[in-house]
């Protein structure tokens, strides 16, 4: 009788499969990063919607004084709010108000959930992987960098919420009226919103327990720096004759592509990310700028751009943020303002440099 196909092959070519536990762990980590990359991108979209949140019908009925009280930078703006004029609207229409504001509340709750998921993952990655090298473990390195910086962007983007911030407090109040208790994670959401008024300091605090993550990302970016400086320099591109859109193909096109040039073209696919990653990295870890390599990276990034996209139409003025770092960083961090001033002064963005150099005391 006929044997199943898989048995025939098994008998014809017996194989011994040895499971490598470390390889299995890396594979699972890579799969997890794929999922987290998609999820973090979706969460950024939700946060962006919160930044541009529009008040619902019941929200719009509430008096401005009540809104001002909830918008205050207190530890708990909801405390004693039931004595304010207009609270009766929340009391009477709590069910509709819950529906209008639930999206904003759950978005911040999910930022906290993702933080709890990512923090130990980052810790394992920087502990178990010797070096992140785009040319050796491309997928793992790029996904790690994208997930990490998506995580940072979430904190920075959520700090721009205004009406959505009020909506979150309204949800907690309406929920309390409906169920005679606050949502389970309400105290954590309130704590997040308070800290999020200074997102850089908040991020520095969250990541302070991961001391090696800064150097790991610096090393990963350094692998791509030669390509980055080449592609962002007109003189280098012209000298290397890599391509030309408006002229006849140069004679170098007929030459075989060596390994170094292959890496150069491969790195070009991440060109738009590298400068932005560098600018984010040293806003969060400014103490690293005491070292020469991080300063060289920041100098190259600022030569390429001084404005970075936070998400969609939300932008960050890098020069302004670096000027203000001493005020926006944790007290425990000694911001190297002299080095920052020098790096900004060396960047080729002349219009903003003049203001920056005179603005940093």
C-alpha cells in the first residue's frame, strides 16, 4: 500500500533536528516585535485622534469654569469637582457622557498597558543581545528601533492633548456616577496625565531603570552612520556617483556592486528614520552627549533636519527642544549645555542656529 508522502520523504532522508533554545527565544521575540510594531502604530493613530478630539453634545453643555478646573495641573482635578456649578449635568447625563469620552480614557489606559508590556521586553533585549546590527540581524534591529521610538512618540504626542485630557477626567466622573466607583486603573491614568505635562521628564523616569538601552541604540545607529552621512551630503553623492535623476548614467554604473555599496543602498531604505531617531534619542538621554560618538550623531542629524515629524501633522522643533533640555529634564540628569550649544552651532541649519546659540546661556 502507498505510504503518505511525508513518511516517504522521512524514510528517504532521515534528519536529526536539534532545538536551539536561544534561537527559539529570538524567533519568539522577533514575532512579538512584529505584533507590537503594528499595535504601537495603531495606538499612535488613536492618540493623534485624541489630540484632535472634538467635544460631544453633553461635553459641550458643561460650563467653562468646570472645564478650567478639570484642565488644571493638579494631582487629582476631579477631587471636589462635584461642588462646582454645572456638575449636575454630569450627574444627570452620565451615561451619554461615558460614551462620548470612553475612547480618550481607554487610549491612555492602553498606553499604560503597552508600557507594562514593553518595559520588560526592552530589558530582555538589551540584556540578551550583544549588539544590534542592521547588517547582521536586520529585522530584529529595525523592529526594535521602530517599536522603541514609537513608544517614545506616544508619550510625546499624548502631552499635546487638551480637550481629550478633560474628557478623560469627565469619563472617570461619569463612570463614578454610573457605577458608584472609579474605573480600576483610574489612579494610574491620573498619575500618567499629571506626569505627561512634561513628557521628556516622564520618559526619562520610565526609562531610567534601563541603563543600557541608550548605549545599545547608539551602537545600532552608529552602524548606519557612514551611510547616513553619505546619503545626506550632496558632495558625497556626487563624488560617489551612486545615481543621478537628471544626468546620463555615470561610468560607475557598469561596475559590479561590492559588499560595502550593497550595505550603503540597504541603509538608504531607512534614511528617513535615522535622523529622527537620533534627535529623539538624545532628547531622552541628554547625558550621553558627554561622549564624542553621540555628539557626532546629533551633529549629523541636525545637519539633515531640525524639524522632525512626531506623527502626521504634529511636528517637533528639535533646536527649541534641545535649547530647553535643562528645564525639561530630570533633576538627576546633568544636561551638557556647553556640548549642545557647540553641536547646534556646527549644524548647517543657519536660520535657526543663530537664535539657538544666543538663546542657550
